């Protein structure tokens, strides 16, 4: 997910007006920080806990039509009961030739924020984004089979840490190091997948990243 946003944000024009929809000014997670780019960012979130510029429901944005050059929707759409209504609002507030960047989980644990509603395949995202009117719809899987396996093991280990079953500081550091190594190994193996394995490993994904344009 970090790699996806770093790659996509590097293509934004300097001075772009960017809406981080559902974004968190604080605390941040991951390596991607939109503030590190030469763009103007506004945060919109239903919760004031994350210090947004605007508190709002993502399906009813208080912005004028064609206000932004880019909208970021990172790990948000699984937390709304009607993702299509949010994507329509993103379309409305985007200027011509603006871009919408979306990441969503697929084979990933249910996580309330405050609720977790859905997991959809790439067919759902492509079909609905095109129906709304977006063009140049590109939906790419993120981690594949081996990444899914590593994430399941990571979740199990961290659950045991939370339950106090792995109390040693040395063991905790070892688990963290092994998870990081496992993630790197999974990505490396997926990138080098032989043709005979590719169809199988691509049936599994941790999530999707989408870049779409507004005509």
C-alpha cells in the first residue's frame, strides 16, 4: 500500500489541491506521507479524533463541484455501508482530468473503525467506477498468495502478544523481525513467480489499489 501511494503521489502536479478522504492527520501509519509532496492537502473525516480540516460524512461532502485535483481514499471504503455513494461524491468534487486513488483490503482481518462492512473483488470496483463515469480505470492487486499467508501468521502472533502469551521482550522483538522478513520474502517470491504458478497465486490478494481519472 505504501508503494502504491508513493508511486501515484509522485505523478501529482506541484500545487495540486488534494482531498484526503477519511485520512488521518494524526496518528500516521506506514511510510507514505502526503504532506511530503508539493501539494495542498485537506483532510475530511467523520471523526474529530484524527484532527481533520472538515468533519463530514464521506457520502455528503461539503465541498463545491470540481474543487480538487486529486482525492485519496485509503482503507476507507470497507468502513462505509454504501461505497458507491462515496465514489460518486469523489467524482463530483474532482476537477476535469483529476484522479481518484483508492486502496481497499480483501483477504484481511475484519477491523471495526467503527464498523467493517465489505470485501469486494476487482470486478466490483472496475464496474462501479466505470458506471459512475471514471475513465482509465486501473485496479491492481497488492500482496498475493504468500503475502496473505504471512499476514495471517502476523495477525495470529500479534493476537498472542496482546493476550500476554508472549511476554518476553526478546520474543516480541524476534516476532517483529520475523514478520518483517516474512513480508519481504513474500513480495520477492510473488515478483519472481513462474508462469505456471502465477494464475494460482493471483487468486489471492491482501487488497487492491486503484487509480482512476475524471474526464
